[in-house]
């Protein structure tokens, strides 16, 4: 279990860095599902890792980070026009 949570931590960090890189270089927009999904998955993985290590301030920041990203995904989904269904 310890090894798995270490992998989660490294993967989560990599995903958040990837999201930051993509947004910083204009490859994605802040409301894009890709950007927000990277934040959700990265935040969850890092929260699991930091919680496992009892690093509670970091765990809380990552939980809040994840909640913000989920909220942004929900807001974007609710405000986007419905895609017409193909017959």
C-alpha cells in the first residue's frame, strides 16, 4: 500500500505540473475540461499521498484544489450549450 501511495503522489504532482505548464503556455484554457480534469485527478492523488503521510495542511489544500476543479467542471458543463443529438 505504501508503494502505491508513493506512486499516487508522484503521479499527482506530475499531473498538476502538466496542467500548470499547459495553462502557462496557452495550450489550454482555464475552463477547458482537460485542464480541470488534470487538476481533479492530480489533486485527489496528492491528497491521498499527503494524507497517508499525515501532512494535513497539504492534504487539505489538495482536497480544496480538487473541489474547486470539480466545481469548475460542473459550471462549464452547465453553461455550455447542449450538443444536438444525431438521429
